């Protein structure tokens, strides 16, 4: 038996339980803001683009929870994974200068990781092997660029990293970033400190960093740990003191050293004879010098024997050039 008081209490409890919770706050972004400019201008919102659904404006919280593989949001920047490179020890002769002698401005080069290195090595070995069916079939520069092109995500990561600084950046082939800026800004970017080191004998000085950090998509940073070669004049003087004249290596010397004689020159289209010229950091091949060399030291040379193809850069500091070599003094390959 329920009394009137009991029934009244039950009705009160039931009424309180059935009361609905207050509605959630209205979304100030999605459905309210329909343009990218207005969305990004609102500190509480983020404009997100997707190939699967129409682009839209989301709250920062909602944008953060969207799957990164589907949505790209303007303000939702992925955390960069940084790799640290330790500074190598200074070689003999190089000294630390006073800490206050830091440079005002610095320049360095950032290289993005390239792809298909193993395939490039395989092709390079094949075109250099007379037994290979692709011997002498060198790739053109455009083919090498396409084969080794970095992943788009790696290039984008480096652009975003450098773009967050006030440095001046020039980009080449989506993989070489030439950077110039104040030393303090470069130090903040690379999470390092610049100072000046000096060579005790030559007096050369150069800006150098301690260990630095960069995104994992970076292959290396040039211009932060390198040291210059001794001045050319002193190198030449030392070489002249060591020998009265350079060592002469001519085709005749090669022929005598390896007992090569009676080689018949084959200038036909089927000839597989080749020569290569490598260039290292300013020591470059000169076509006019090559022509003079053939005229002076290669008996029976004909016009065009010395013609070289366009150089093919392998790295920013190394260029190789493959040329026709019909003289074949060290047959079958010179």
C-alpha cells in the first residue's frame, strides 16, 4: 500500500531523473564559417581540406582529432621528428677563437633525402661495365632527377621547417635548399650555436657550429662543419718545392707502362670505348684543354675525338662527364 506522500515523492524523483541535460555549447566553426580566410582568422577555428569530403571549418579540438592521412589542416602542424648530428673534432692546426667572435650572418645548404640510391648505383655500374648490355647508355640529367626525386612529404617537411624562420631560402630541384640568415636565427633553426674557428698557420677563419638538429627528412646540412682547403698559392708553392714539374701522364706513358701497342681505333657507331672526367670542388674539366691535349699527345686524333657530353652532376660538389674515347690506348676501355 503506498501512501499519498510516498507517491508524491516517487513522482518528484521520476521528474528529476527525466530532466534532460543542458545542451552542449554551439559549434562556433563548423557550419557557421564557410571560407578558409574567415576560418583561419578565427583563433578558435581551423580550416581542414580533404579529398574524401568537402573542405570545412572545425574547432581546434575537432581538427586535432581528425585523421592525419585524410585531412590536412592549416593550423594542425605535425610534430617534426628531429635528428641530431654531432660536431666532428677540429683537425690539427684549427683553433677555437674567443666566444664573442661569432659571425653576424651565415649561409648553409640543406639537402633533402633522395630516393632510389641502390638503383642509381646499379645503373652506374652497368653503364660502366663493357660486359653489360647497357654499357655506355648514360642517363640524361632529367632521368636522374626523376629517379632520385625526394618524397613529396620530405620536401614539404623541410619547406615547413625552413619556412618557420626568417631566413632567405632558395630551392633547386625540390631537394637543395640554399639558406642565408643571421647567425642567431640560424642557430635557433638548427638548435645550435655558431662561432668562428681559425687555422693557426694559414690564418683562415670560418663560421662553424656545434652539434645541430634537423628534420629526419634532411640528408645533411652543408656549410656547418666543413673546413676550407689551404690557400691555392701555398699549395702550389709546396708542390713546386717537392717536384720540379708535375708528373706527366700521357697516352704514350700509359701505353708504355701497360705494354699496349697495335690498337686499331674504332670510330664506328658500335664502338663501346668511353672515357670519363670527374670534377671536384672547383677542379673542373676544360673542353679547350682537352682538345689541346688530344692534339699534342694523341697521335692520329681526329676532330671530334675529344668532344665531351654535357656534365652530369651527381652531388652539389661532384660532377662527372662521359666522353667518346675512340683512341682506346688501353683497349678495350680507356
